[in-house]
C-alpha cells in the first residue's frame, strides 16, 4: 500500500514539476525518507516500479530505444530489476548515429528533400543545440519539423522544455560533402 501511495505521489510531483532542479529536490526528499528509517525494501519496490514504467515509456515513445531493444532481441518486460540493466549496452555519444538515422528517415519523407542531411550537435550553455541541414531547394522547415516531431516525439518535448535547441536550415547545398547522412558532434 505504501509503495502505491509513494509511487502516486512521485508521479504527481513529476507531472507538474519535471525540471531538473525539481527532480533533484524529489531525490533529496526520497533520501530523507531513507535516512529517517523508511524500510529499504519499500524504497527498492518503488525504484523497481519506476524502472519498469521508465523502460516501458522509452520503448513506446523513443525510436532510438525501440530500435536498441529490437537489435538486442529484448522487450521492456525483460528489465525487471536494477541488475537487469546490465543486459543493456551503455548509451554513449556514438549512439547518436542511431538517432541520426531516425531523424534522417523522418526528414527524407518531406517532399523535395534530396536525401542528403547533415546533423550538427553543439553545446549552447547548459543545453544541447541540434542544427539540421537539409538539402533541397523547395523544402519547408516547418514541414521538416512536423515530420521530425511525429517520428520522434521526445525531441518535441525536449525542445519545448528547453533541453534542446533545434535549428532547421533548408535549401542548403551539401553536394559532395556527404552521401546521405553526416553527424558532427561538437559537444565534447
């Protein structure tokens, strides 16, 4: 019962306060609960429930993680405990290549795109900036943005909450620079 109530309270808290600072405060509150004697098993059950919800959410909503699970021949139900996370590969900047292909697939569906796309990732203060260069003279940036957000909903959420700045430049000439897709990561 206490696990269900704690889970509900955390979910409500996140729903209204999902900024990194508020999440940090929630972690601090959870730490205080542990420090004041809440049973460790209760905390573990909450963590397992949250882990299951998170894995399920990213599997359904993220093309990147859906493809990763498919490549591994796994389903979200295969991750039941914190130890099960060892079954998943560490996600590093090099995995942006998979994100890039999700982005390229979505952008290529826009009328007038020549299929040559360049993605540049930069650090802009504390946020990441993604510059999408799309070859094709009659391509509308708003149509690219719509297709991109439809195929990759968490990117839309990240731009709305300010975690990623998205800049789309259309009509650029990438002739000779790349074949189909080039990803340049300048964040590190």
